[in-house]
């Protein structure tokens, strides 16, 4: 399982499909040789 980031968590947002982001994609940690 990959770690996820909850956007707007400081404002009390609940986790749903709109504000839950994969942190590997968000941080740009892609494998340059296999993607």
C-alpha cells in the first residue's frame, strides 16, 4: 500500500475521493526507468 495525503486536513475535511491524494504522485517520486 502506498501512503496517501489528506488535503485540507487542517480545516477538518473528511477523507473522500476529492481530497485524498497519493503522496508518491504528489511528491513526484516516479520511477523514471519503468514508467
